[in-house]
C-alpha cells in the first residue's frame, strides 16, 4: 500500500492505480466488478472456484479492466486491496487457503453478512504485515448501491488505508457507515435477522397450506401485498444469503428465538380470547417501540414523517384479485376479512421485549426490506383504528386463524432449525418452501422491485435506490 496514494482516482495513470482483487464472483463480487471497472479502475483481478474459471474468462473477455485469474493465491499476491466475497460458512476455510499469499502491505476486506467468523478468520490466517479494513454493502446484488449504506470497518489499519478504501469504493456511490466488527453484527441482527425470520415463516406457513395466499381473496390489497411480495423476493434468492446471518450471528439467534416466543404467546392469548391481556401487551409494545402517539393522517410525528404515507399505492402491485370462489368478502365493506396481522404484532412485541429501537438503525444501516417492514409495522401501530381492528380480528374473527396457526408452527420451526446450527437443515427447509413458489418468482420479482421503488419514492427523507 505504501506505493499507492490514498487519494488516487480512476482518472490517474494506470501505473498509479491500486490493483483490486475480488475473491468470489457471486452476486456481490460481480456487482463490485461491474461498478469499479465501469468507473475506470483498470487493474481488477478476479477469481472464483476452479470450475468457473473458463466461464469467467468468457464473461470478461470484452472488459479490458478485469483480468480473470485461476485462484485466490494469484489474486492475493498481486492485489493492493482484496475483498473476499464468499459465504460466511466458508470464510475461515477460504482465508486459510489464500490469506498467507496476501501481498505485503495490502488491505483486506470481507463482504460477509456476519462479521464474527470473518474477524476470527482474518486474525487467524492473514500475515501481520497486511491491513484489515472490511466492508459490507447492506443490500442485495439486484439493488443499485446508489445511496445505500456501505459499512466500513477499520480494524487493523492506519487512517490512510481507510481513505484509500473509501476512494476505491467511491464508484458505488453508497453512503459510508463506520462501525466495529462487533457493532456490525448487533446492528445487522437488529435490522435483518427477525425481518428475515418473519418472511421465511410466512412462506413456510403458506406453502404448508398448499395454496398461494393471494388467490383466495385475502392477500390482495395494501400492506398484505407488501407481505406477499417481500416473501417471494426472499425465497427467490439463494438460501445462503440468509443462513449465515441467522446461524453464525449470536445476536440473531437470540432475536429469532424471541420472535418465535412472541408469536406463540400472542397466539395463546388469541385462542383464550383474553382481550384485556392481549390489548395490554400490544399497547405496551407499541408505546415502547413507537412512542405513545398515533397519527391517522400521516402527519409528521416526533419530527419524522411516516415511511408509508398510504397503502393505496400498493394495490397495483398485487399478484391477485378477490375471487368469487374464494372466501367471500365482507358484505358491508366489500373488503377481505379482517386480518390479525400476527406477524406484525409479534415483530413489534419482539422488538419491545428485547429493548430494540428499530428507528435508531433506520437511517444508520437499514436495508430496503427492513425499511419496508418497519414501515408496514409503523403503519399498523401508529393508527389506533387499524391496531384495534387487528386486535379485534385476532380475538374474535377466525377467518385467518388457520393461517395464524401455520405461522406459529413455522416461526417455531425456523427458530429450532437455526438453534441447531445446521446449514444443511436450513437449506432443506428453505428449498422446500422455495420450490412451492418457484413458478411465481418471475412475475413477483418484477412487481417486488417496482413496489420497493414506490415505497422509496413515497418516503420524502429517503435516498431512492433505483432497482436493477
């Protein structure tokens, strides 16, 4: 690194530019190569598994800025900045193999979603004469990095190394967020772990019913559409995107366990029709998380406008319409039967019982999915009318009771699966549900991307990331 100026830019002569190494060319590695090479960095060296070497060579044959090498040894020996973009499950194994070949004075980063094993791997296997400035883009590879949070972790490095990394990654146009390894895992657990668990449980519950929820007239309007589209978006991704965070992040396990417990305990109050106890518990959760305030008109509260100003905008993203042969709508309103919104009640209850303040993390390191999910929860809980309707439905309307039962079973099942720490079990459980929805992924992905854009556009204080 000593020969590379920290303030170097892609406009500088090629001999003055840093050699950039990307080990692992999955979705995120490919995204980084695209943006960095497109900005003019001319010495980018990439590699993946040996059986992908020829495919990568063909892929980048027309890109003079990207050179495909056979393995991580070749990338590590030549690169001034190296990013490992591999699954958290395998980070120790991969760094043990290629870390000793790291060039003297190079800067090493990891793109893993959980940093506890990454930190251990770097400290265990990297030579002492290299620096560690890690990173994590808090979004998936199909979302533009523009304006999205990009965590930078200066762990073992001088300030000049951090400045160089900032300049290398500037073409992403992301918003830098500076954290420690430990803070990263706490924040990502708070913003992602239970969010993912909720939607994983929804998908498993609906697949257990062997029915697409938007086809029986229930999940076709407003925030119901958000639930369906995000669930499908998650299951259309690879299982390992979520498994590492859930299994390897200690904070995540605690939160997912509490979510399952909240779901179960609330459901028991529903079955008992214990109005007073359920109302007390939900109101206390609301006051803890959102403050003892409501806003029926979407006006600003506590100096911050609500994330979702109206649910009407989502109707056009529905995958289905009310069907005559499904459960009949209300004869008075024409709307689907009232929903208990058990997943949302349990989510806010979980946050409250763990002392998590989700709005603290909203602007700091919120993923698009977390922003939508907290927006939906806020939309329900900050309206006394909507919240009371959900509580009443939970206690006295059995229209959704079968779905709620399956959701409880699914939430407990996911919590137990994660507690076992088995990636194989996680994969089997994920794939079983994903296979049920497989035929609907293409349409759902398009609608989901459009819906994300609409939500971002409706939030006045949010930087809008164009969907790719």
